[in-house]
C-alpha cells in the first residue's frame, strides 16, 4: 500500500470536473472501433534512464502526472451514446519486472476502456539502467499528447528527489480546449472537420486521392513468415495478442548529427529521409520473399499532427489524422530521386492538409449505423507499414532540468532515450517509430506475429539501420560507431 506524496502533486482539483461526461469525437470512436484483443489500438513509449530509480517515487510520479491528464484518468461509458467519464479513484499501478527472471521489453496488452484507464506502465532495473515502458490507448491520446504526459512524469519524479527550492515547476496545462479537440477549422461543428477548403486542395485532387486510397493503389502487406509460428503470439490478461516485443536501435550522437547535417545540406527534413529509406527497406525485404513484386504497391501510414499554436498547453488528447504515401516497389531503387519526390509530396501534405479529408470520411461513415465496423472489417490492407515521428521529446522542457554527461538530469537519474512504437492493425504488419533525445536519433519497431518473431523484427530493424548508415556514408569514417539500446533478453 502506498500513499501519495503531496510535495510532488499538482493542484488540479476541480479544474476539469465540469468537462465530464465528455462526448467522444469521431477520431476517438474510430480508434475504439478499430481496437481488437488480437491487435490492441495502443502504442508504447519506453523511457530509458541511467541509474536506479526509486520504485515508490516512480509510482508517485505516474499517478501525479496521470491526475493532470483527464482522458488518461477516464473510462468510456457503455450504451449507444458513449462518453468519457472521469474515474479519478482508479490509478495505474506500475508493474515491476524482475531483472533475473523475466525478459524485457513487454509486448503490451489489450486495454478495455469501458473498465480501465488507457494507461499501463511496466518498469525494470537492470545493468545500471531503469527502463519504464508506458502504453497508451490511442482513443485517449496521440504520440504528442503522450509526450505531454511524459513531461509531467519527469517533472513529478524530479520533484520527489529534489529539495523544495530545486523542484522543477509544473508545465501549464489548459483543459478547456478539450471541448473542441475534435474541431478542425473555424466553421466546424463539434467533432467534425470543416467542409470548406482552407488549405486549397482541389476537388479533382480529392477525387484522385480517394480513388487511389480505395482502389488504385491498394498496398501489399508484408509477407507471412514461413512457416507461421503460433508461439509468437503473447497471452495477456484479456486474451491473446498478435504483438511481438518491440525492437530498437539508437544512433550515437555523432551519427545522429551527421544524418541531420546531411539532410540540412540537401534542404530536406529528416522525416523525408526516414520515409524514403523505409520504402527502400520494405521493397528489398519483400522482394527477397516475393521476387515478382516489382509492380506491387507499398503504402505508408503516417500520423499527421494537426495542432495549432492555440493547442500549445493542451493536455493529453488526440489532435491528429493520417496521411498516406504510396510507391510501387520498382520505383524504390533510385534513392536520390525517391528522397526528392518524397520531400515534394510531404510539402503538399503539410500545406494542403488532405489528412483532414480522412477525418471527414471517418465522420461521415459514423453517421450511418454499422458502417464504421463494416469499413474497418474489410479484409484489404490499409497500409504496408506505419511510420511515426515523435520528434525531440525534451526540446520544450530541457530548461527545467540540469544536465549531466550531455543528458537531462531527472532527480537522481539521467534521461537517456525515448523509444516509441505505434500500434499495428490487421494487414498493417509493421510499425516504426522515430524519436530524438539528448542528441540521439532512436528507431523503434514492432511487428505482427504473422511476419515472424523477435529475431525477424531485429533483422528488419538491422536492414533499416543499414539503409540509414549507407545514406549517411558512415563507412567512410570509422569515427561514427552505432550504439544499440540493449534489449536485455
């Protein structure tokens, strides 16, 4: 039994109670409907620290941060008009995993939002590091919303270990915007995107994109492993999932700087490079197994941030949609042309915001009873893989913490890495994450058990890492040595 340490708590009493019960918006209903016991609509972010954290302080920090984010302290009511209902008496208990008897990292678990919060936490201390794995249900928040929660977790832990005069201040949060979290556009009704065309996407382009998405560029899923191994599936308290434990890779600071500098010289975003290299990686991986796949289509699903300046203090929630990029396998061999082409397309996606069309489609589908489940139950593959970029996880909060060894000092431990992996769904059998922490670029990956086991995931990760190293021309200099985040199997 533990008791809350009032010195690390934030006074949020009554600041958001009046918001509840809070109706679900279309994106949240979409995430809830796409949730399966076999494929939970959850994503994971692992936070790695150098040093041994105090277990009680970790628990205190998890709850203190959770109480500042109401959608992570709420469940969804049953019935035809589902709503968020605040249940602050339910708290997330950290599951500590013994370093001597259990493997790490955990594969994740299914979460029933009608009975429990959308946050689960595991932790372990091994080899001089503390590793804390956070699992978030996507109906509660997106990756940037989770990053807001994790900032509060870091502040809460640091406050528990610091003197009263050295405690970092809590970031300011604004709760009222939760009422309009599903509104995108000045003329929007609550929970729907605007039907005007502020970004300038032409009707012809909308029709072309819709045809390509639904019929013209249907993606090819990553092939099944041969033979499929049933033991890859992981049993959880709610059933059996298709999740394989995540894999990861961290580039050294020197390597990361080299990659960013090259992107700057070429006048492109590092995310454009990540997309292009993932297309080439998937193309080569799949052609190894299906040599005749030259004309097949690959499609990447990319979470797209729709936050504006007015959302800068928004608590953990979803303010996003999806963008889709597709290429034929045979078009992925010329990397230079592919990178330039991807950069041009992502500029269009950023300026024209066709991702709003996806939200409008989801909103329209939900107006017809039963249509959303019918749409999500279609056997076709929505995307070959997912790529999510969480950006620099500590950029806006570093000033709150001292520094040691080039790392942010959080209480008595050093923050080393954030490692993120998005959800997977049937047909979309691989999800890649990209994060930056303390000058390190870190890759994460989870795969469906249909593709293979942990060794398969590591092989796919190594091929993606090799693509990055080849693009960065690391072989030309022995000074750039990769640094791997140990899996501690």
